C-alpha cells in the first residue's frame, strides 16, 4: 500500500509532463522567450501539483494504514458481534420452539383435566340431585302418611259423632215423655236408697 502511494508522483509526472514539453516539438521551431516563460510557468505549476500530490500521498500513506486497520478491526468486531447475536437469536428461537411445543402439551393436559373435572362435577351434581330427590320423596311420603292418619282419625271421630247423633235420634224417637219421667224417678229413688257415705275419723 505504501509503495503504491509513493509511486503516485512518478505516475503523475509520466502522465502530465509530456504535453507540457511537447509544445516545442509540435511547432517545429524554437520557442521565443515569452513562450519559454509560459512553458517554465507551466512546468512550475506541474511541479507544485506533483509536490502537492506527493505530500497528500505521504500523509494518506502514513495515516491510511492505521485508519484502515482500525476500520478493519471494527468491521471484524461487528461481524463477530453479528455472528454472536445470530447464534443467540437462534438459541432463543429454539427455546421459544421448545416452549411452544411444551405449551401445546400443557394445553392438551389442561383440556383433559378440565374435561375430567367437568365429568366429575356433573356426576357429583347428579348424585346430589338424586339424594335431594330421595329426601323430598321420603318427606312427602311422611307428610302423606301423617295426613292419611289424621284423615282416618277425623273420619273415625266424624263417624262416631254421626253414630252417636243417630243413636240419640233413635232413642228420642223411641222414648216417650212418660218413659223419660219414669226413668228419672227411678234414678232418683236409686239415689235415695244408696247408703250414706261413712265418715272416716
């Protein structure tokens, strides 16, 4: 690199100097003093240009190496970091894929567990409803049995009252007032004949 930069002034002289010196050969006659002064001025311009190019080449050669070296190191560092970042991204992607695969199995397990719980809850509710229906049936049967007993007792009482009423009506129809008076008198005589109560001292 440095050799190429040092050869730059020589190349510039080889490329740009021939047109300046060829003016005399083209005209075929010696140049006058005025033309010679212009030619010398042109030579000095080219010499200044070559010195400028040489100085710039020297500065570029001196500073370009470390600049490009640091730039190359930075590019290599960026490439290494990009490679590491790509590897980390691939690892993260693999981890995400693994978690997604595990998540699908977890979702399937949760779905199966929820179905089992729903079936168990349904069975529990069915058993609870059956037990409640049994309790209601037993309570209803007890109420019906109690109501039947009460109805039978009421029916017996009503039948007895009805029988007593009918017997009373029959007795009243058969017993005349004279018979009633004789029965009352007989009852009173029986009371009079009964012994007096003995006083206990």
